[in-house]
């Protein structure tokens, strides 16, 4: 039996000796590599926190002590140590273990995460609740240096330092978030990592003071000033302590015993403590150490070689977006590109290489990215902001107030729209239609395929005022790309198929599902019109109403939540026109969607040919199709 098999709960770690802990760390890395190579997942972040997680669980008593993981994609080790070994092979699979902390999964997951920079805020909340209820336990937040580029982290640091409550923040510094970190904070942390003079000099002064038998108040204050002087001499702007935190570090995050000693020291301190830990992303697996950005979030791969398993030769929407933007930027020197710590994920790495002076990675700071883009536009540039749909939720106020209200010439590229697969509910982009279509002054588009995507981006960059463009994570339809761009007429839907019995209205790639369903319906004698509702704002009400009058039955299909989505917009249009006799079925998601492959999740929620046929049956029209099939 391996050592890992003996660990049923975190308390079992406390019985292990140093050699057993090293063997356990090796077993954990092997288990994570085995599972992630098969299922995909966040490999490099988890390999980098093995010793750190072991140390945390040996020093603290979860679930009594509260452990909060920022973003949460680095919790695979935590899951293995908290009674979930038997389920670990189901990681990120449908109905399996989540790739992120999940309260319903384990009492050791005290706070659900998935978005960045939230852990310190949550830690302050737990600590204050503890104090108010006069309970006694420790609260620990683990946050990466990349997440520290998010403004929410500083709001929480400010509050924690002011409140002076007992809590511990572990800054896991691996010099990366998903891509290489940017900004002044990254430079500052680098100085802390690489300059040993401050820690050495501070220790020497403390040792000197200890040798003096008695120190009067004046001498003590002078000594404290001397320590502060050295602090600011060798490490300018050490503001963690100025915020009210006791700062410990930096220390080697792979020296488990040192980490444990530091954690024990932190437990004895009063008030908030920040421990600065240096780790290596991808530790213990050479391919991930060499390419931590590639192995941050990775699909299935050959664990022996690290080679990513062969993908489709059809380009993704993200790739087409990035390549199209580069082509357009060649012709227009005013085009700029902005992302929030996701240059590779958004396809802007191509733009960054070709136009470095016009590319801006602002770190995990979506709010800043959008407002920054608005000012760039008013300054004469043509900015394109590419952010995942789920992360645009964090910048709603900026989109509304700083972009749409003043009619700023900003293009909002919304990547990962719709369900995204195995990352689950925190990452599905199924709310953007709802929260964007309510905002005035915004043009909102969704392409049915990669060819339409390039034309939409071209169209967006030719408009005055804000434009949003949503597209999915998946590969395209495999259609040919037109050599020349064309401008699409704003607000005009595309009728792809005529019909007199039923109207199918789709948006995005699900338009092709509607076309397949229409062909199935035709075989049963039902002629279904198919509309590509490519403009979600402004809505082509004229086309919608024409086919509502013509067919009297409609089905809307969207990779989005039903409340406030495209179907809601169609229903509003019919209601405003006083059409009460039109039968309509809306297909989409009704609540948060769990993890699973994109195709599986869509099928489960009726976003398939069969789902459309079932909706047609509910409209009392499909019986002819069923009868036709039976006769066949």
C-alpha cells in the first residue's frame, strides 16, 4: 500500500516522518499527472503546491480551521488529502469531482471559487464571523501572485489590515498566473524574491537587540526605527506591513518543514499575517516546468512525453478571431488589443507578437481593462477587449457606465460564450446575453460560424459606438473563410431556410443544429423556416414578426440561460406586437450548469436535433414526423 492510500483525512498526515512526506509528495504528483493526462485539467498549478498543501494540512485542522483557495484550480492536492481519493479519477468528468472547491462536495471546501482575487475577502468574512460568535479557529487564504493583480485583493487587504483580526494570507508566488505576470506588483515581488539582504539584515539586528539585557523605551523606539530604515533601504515600498500585516518571507515553498515552521510562527502572531512563499509551477514534471503556461489548463496528453493529444485541424473561433484581428490591424494602425491576463486563451498572443506596442495585458483586472479601453477610444484609438464571457460579469458596471453610456468606440470580444465544458458552472458563459442586451447604445452580435465571425469583427471595427461580439470555445464548423471581408447590415437577421409550418430561431453555432432539425422535420412533411438571429441588439423585429404571422409556431434555441436571453427577447417582441396566438418553445438553460463535455451538456438541456424535435412535438406539430418515421 502506498502512503497516499493511508491518508483518509488530513489528520493522518501528522503521523508521517520527513522521508514519508517526501515519498507522499511524489505519489501525489504521479496521481495528478495520471488523472489530468486522461481527463485534462489544471496540471502546472497543482504540481507547484504539493509541499505547500501538505504543510498547510499538517499545521492546521481542516475543516475546523477554514482554508480558502483563490481561484481554486490548484486544489487537486487538497482534494486528495481530504477523503476524495476514490473519486479522484472522476475529476472534471460529468457527475464527477469538480476541478474547483465545491461546498456540497466536502466540508473541507468551505468556500466555492472559480474566479480570481476573492480569497482574502472571504477570509476576512470568516474571521469576522468567528470573532462575532466568539469561536476559536484559524482562517487561511491561499492566493497566487497572479491573483494579486486583481483589485479586489487590495480592497480585502486594506480591510483586513484595518480590522486587525487574526487571519493568515499565504501568497503563493510562482511568477505566473496563466501567462506571465505583468505590472508593477510583479516587479515588486521579484525584488522581494531576489534580494536576501533585507531578511538577513533584519535578523542580525534582532539578534543584536536580544543580547542587550534591558532596553529603555527610547532605545527600543530607536531600534524599531533602525529596522524600518533597513526595510525601506533594501526593499523599497514594503507596504504589506504598512497595510497592517505581519510579513513573513519570502520562503521556499518546496521546503515543507520550513513552510510548516513558518505557518506555526504565523499562528502565534496577533492580527493579520502574510506569508510570502516561492514555488515553481509544474514542479516535478519536466514538460510542465518547461511550459507552465501550456500546462496551466490542458486537455488530455501523453504523460510519458508531455505531447498534447491530437486536436481537430479545424481552427477554433478563438484562433480565427486572433488571426482576423491581426489582418485588420495591418491595415488600421489605430486598432489596439487588450486582455486580462489571458493572451493565449483569447488568441491575442498572435497580436502581441506582431504589434507589441498596441497590445496591453492588464493582468487579472477586467474592470480596469474595460475603462482603460474606453479612454483609449476617446483618445483616438480603436480598442478590442477580449475577455472570457464568465469574466466579463466582473466588469458589468464599466461596460454600462464607461463604455455604453458615453458611446465609446470599444469592441467587446466575448470569448468562451455558452457552456465551456469540464470547468463547470463558474466558467460557463451563459449569462452575457441577459446582462448585455439590457444596456442601451450597444450593438450585440453572435456568429453562426467562423466565416461569419471574421465578417462580424470587420463590421464591429467600422462602427461608431460600442459593439459586443460573443463566440464559443469550440472549434468552428469547418467552413471556408472568405478572402475578403464584408460589412454586415446592423440589426438584420439572416433567413437561411424558408418554411410555412414552423420557425426555428437560433443564434451562434446552434443555427446549424436548427438546420439539421429542419431537415428532419421536412422528412415528416413539416416545412420549417430557419433564422440566424445574428444580431441580439438591435433585434430584427420585422423578420421575427413576419415569420410569427406566417407560421404561428416558433422555437428559439440558444446556448445561454433562458431568463433574459435570446428567447426572452423574441417573447418580448411578440408581446409588444400583441401576438397572443403564436405557439412558442424556448430551449436553453434553466439554472447553473454543472461540468461535462459541451456536446453532453447541450444534449441534456435540449440543445440538439432531438431536443428541437421534442419541442416541436410539444407544439403539436411533430406527430407527422413521428408517424413518417414509423411508416419508414
